């Protein structure tokens, strides 16, 4: 896998660069350390709290390690929804753990599926040899 395309690379260490694609989605890249980048694909729909983060570590311009991180906000939303569901529906206390356990497993599976799609988008756009379809600045103003 090649190194990150120049259009996605931030100019300074610690800086974040966000690139909007033509379909309304975006890819944000944060230069964390020397040869370490955190990349996140945000889909055009507002389900971005399910899209995970990816840490890419490079060595000699080749990918050494890729680590996906789940998005913590989705677990926060799940907790709030479960507390509201339990409160308003009057669920029995012996079902609390079962319901919360099922919810955690569901969010993990959802993050896994969304993570596969996000990784493919990142691989095609950020590491692809093709020139990406980025919105021009004049298109962003309209």
C-alpha cells in the first residue's frame, strides 16, 4: 500500500485536514506522530457516529500496522437510548443485563460492518493511485 496522497496529508504535525468528496462524504486525516495518521471516513448521511477511526502506522513509506478504533459516541447514544427504553417501557429488572448486553453486541457488529465499508473508502481514496473526486472550493460555497 502506498503512502497517503498529498491531498489528504496535513501540512504540520498535530494538524487535521478534512477533505470533502463529491458525494457529500468526507475524509479527515490527523497527523498524530511521525509516520502515524488517524483517518476517519464520514459518510454523507448523518450516521457518522457509527463510523470508526483508523490508526495507520507507516515505516519506510509502507504500511506497518492498521488499528481500527470504535467510535465511543455510538456507545453513549446506545446507553442513553437503553436508559430511556427501560424507564418508559417499564422493563423488569432481571432483563436489564440481557438488554444492555444485546445492545453492546449489536453496536459492535454495526461498527464492524460500517468499519469494513469505511476502510474500503479510505483505501480507494486516500491510498488509491487515482485522483480523488474532491469538491472544488467554489462548489463548497454554493
